[in-house]
C-alpha cells in the first residue's frame, strides 16, 4: 500500500525524484537541470578556500556512531506512522553538521565524557523537526533527495511527527541533567519558530532590508548552529570565555551556511542539493541573492521582478532569467562574499583555543560552509 503510494508519487513528480548517490538517475526533463550547476562558473574567479568535513567526520566517528544509535533508538514509537515517517527523512542521511558541531565543541573544550552525545542527538532531532515543518510551510517537494514526507503522509501528519521529534529532543536534554544546556536549546527552538514566522510574513517583500534578512536567517538557522556549539561547550564544563567563543563560532558559521544555501537555490544543482533548486524563486522568497539583484536592476528588470516575485506570476522560463540576472549583476558573488566574511569570523572566534586537530577540523568546516554544493 505504502510502496504503491510512493510509486504513484514517483510518477507524479518525476522531475523531482533524484537519488542522492544513485547511478540510475532519471530526470524527466531530458537533463535540463544539469545546466543549473552554474555556481562554480559564476564564482570561479573569486579566491575562496575549499573546505571539507572529512577531517571532522573522521575525528568524530566514534562519537557520531553513538549519536546515530541514540537517534535510531529515540525515533521509535508504538504509533506506527511516527517511526515510518521519521525514518523516511532520517535514513536519507543529511550532513549531520549540527550534531557534529556539538561533539566537536565538547571535545575541543576538553570534554572526556559522553554527555555531549545526548545533546548532539537532541540537536539533530530539533533540526529534523524543523525540516518537517519547513517543507510543509514552503510547499517543498524534495528533501535529502527523497519525496518530502508531507507529500507521502500528508501535511498534518508531517507537522505532528515534527512535534514528536521536538518532544524527543527535550526528553534527551532532560536526561543530561543540565539546566544550562536545556535553556540554550529551548531558546534556540523558540527563536527558530520566530525566524520561520518572520520569514513567512515577509516572504514576497521585495523591499526587505538586508538587515532584516540577516535577522531572519540568524533566527531560523544560525541560532541552532550557535546553540549546538554552545551546548557542546557547556557539557564540557569549560569557562565562559571559551563557551562564548564556541557560541560565536556557531553563530557566524550558521549565517555563512544559510547565505550559501540561499545562493545554491540559484546556483546549485538539484542532484547534489537533494532539494529542488529554484524553490525560493518559485515561492517568491526574499533572499539576499534576489534582493541584491533587484537593487542592481534597471527599470525593465524591475518590472520582471515585480511580476515574477511580487505577484508570483511566473512562466517556466522565468527561473532561468532570474538566475541570469542574479549572476550577471554580481548578486550571487556578493552573497558568497558575505558568507566568506562570516566564515572567516567563525574561524577567528576559535583563536582562543590551542591549534589542535579539533580546532583545525572546525576551521575546515567553516570553509566547507562556503564551498559546499550539497
Ligand atoms: C537545511 O540544512 C536547512 C537549512 C538551514 C538550510 P542542512 O543542509 O544542514 O540539511 P541536512 O540535514 O544536511 O539535510
Ligand atoms: C531553513 O529554511 C531553516 C529551517 C528549516 C528552520 P529554508 O526553507 O531556507 O531551508 P530549505 O531550503 O528548505 O532547506
Ligand atoms: Mg524550506
Ligand atoms: Mg523555509
């Protein structure tokens, strides 16, 4: 029954079914989406460091095996739809950056116990819950290379399983007996919701200021990166200066991460992103690449933006034109430049720590946040 449903969705949404690592890639529009990978070409002239999470993943391998065990264990429920829906998203992987951050912060801060593992699992549950909610809010069809859960099980079901995962996160946090960590992650959960609501209310606002845009991405994304990192530091019992440094690192990293995410929506490829490039444009979401391109456009383009984004009267060809304008006006590069600045600030925040392998791995992660294509 379920596989029949998935199959019919596959047939209904062929252009958006993109296996992440699969060799049998089938793209219904004859490979046109391949042209979307324009970010490298657009940014080719800019000197940016390419980063990698490989070192971090290697260092955190044992810890993350424990985190993943907790995730699998705690996503269970006697209500069958809950583990089925949660597993659909969780088994699809994801980069696990936020729990990696919690573990790395704890280890860099000198932790030699496993308190950070439960916090890391809680952080990933909070993130997973926000993804379930976000895909309903944004009407997104693809997540982690799979059909979004709400298109299989329904929007109400997706929202409620998101609530379940939030609750699981809080159970895990309580088990750590750390009121401070609970406070940090509870606050982040509240601020994410505020950020998502703020974004929803301003989504088609072509006059959104850069300051307000930054406030929104800080709330919806960067605060969880900051909290993930700070909670790791707290679990290590390190001093305030080092805890604040790790929190600052997470915040700047999160800002860079979301700026790049917004750039990838125009310059990335659906195949590598695991979500549909162009979703922000089709939704009329006022992100920085779009806002900068609008600010740099002439009157003819102004009419285009007003129609396609302001009134959301779009044709198939409009995304291509938007992309060309965003690249042609330098808006994509300017967005990546700003992300690079934040990534540099993130790295600078780590100066308080000795330059050991964990610090270097976190520096790599900051470069990865900017150079990533997935
Ligand atoms: C997606 O985050 C949501 C944003 C903040 C842009 P990730 O890109 O970290 O998602 P996964 O967990 O790797 O799928
Ligand atoms: C990311 O929202 C932040 C949260 C999920 C809370 P977006 O809507 O920008 O991210 P994607 O593009 O769906 O991953
Ligand atoms: Mg979204
Ligand atoms: Mg969203």
